[in-house]
């Protein structure tokens, strides 16, 4: 799955908002009506899920961002940020409007918020890893998909109706230890990276949690 994050040179978005937009775009694409039943996105989604699931985040600005909107996918705006998840396909078949976008240069300043939300889906980032925004966007995208495993079918439908509202946070070391324990008991779900870029194979990058108020 290709992901496109909008990073304008003169006015970059807030880091937390960009990661939130990226995660929501993936969840909304996967839960879209076009991704199920006889929808046009079902076959490519099924093929992707049956293979090794990977996500690649690319940077776009200006006309590049406008062109990316013409490729099958879902765009989400979150505050000052925008991100688009593209319907997945084989690497060699990636639309040129997407493949020409840079993978590098997806870094922006700022820190990810750390205060836990009162309720809802929260994607916790590993405080011990250094990841570019592009890498982190792919990881929270994975986390948003896996969060559905913590929900009943009815709750997943409610979440979709709420536009897959979620929070992205960076855990403290103590919180991270507790989240790893929650993953081991099935009360949270961890994203383990394959290690193709930036970090070591098997690293837990993000843990998804559903907080009940």
C-alpha cells in the first residue's frame, strides 16, 4: 500500500496531526464499502492482505498532491494535516503519479503528544525508536488496521461511522512496558516491523489500544 502525506515546504503540518491523518486514511480505506462485497477495491485489497503486508509513505506537495487525488484511495484531513491511503497493488504496477513521489524527505519537526485520550482507539508509538514521519506514518497505518481486532463487528461499524476517529500518542517507558504486557494478553495489539527500512527486524513500533471510558 502506498501512502501519500502532504508536506508543503513553506507550511509543514503538525507531526501528531499528520500521523493521525495517515492512520485514519488507512482504516477508512480498509473499511470502505468499495473494499468489500462486489466493490472495485476488494480484489486488490484481498491480494494485498494474502501477501506480505507493506506500506510505503511518500511526500507530495502542490501539483503532486493534487495529482495523487486522482488515484484510487481515501484522503483524510486532520487539523493542519492531510494524508491519502492508496488502494494497494503490485509494486511494479504503482501509478506513475504515485511512484514518482519521493520516499525520502518525509521528516518534519515537532513532538508527538503523550497524554492518553479518555476513550477510543489510541495508537502508541515506541518511545525507544527513532523513526522519520514517513516511517511512523506507515507504522500507525498498520496499527489502525490491527485495532479492529480488538473490536466486535458492531463496534467496528460504529468506529467507521465516526470516520475512524483515533489518537496517536508516544508512550512513556512505563506505559510502553504496560502496553507490551497488554499485547501479550490480547488486550492490545502490537505492530512488529519486518525491518526493511530504518529499524531492526522484529521491532515493536506501535501498539494499538481501545480505551473504554
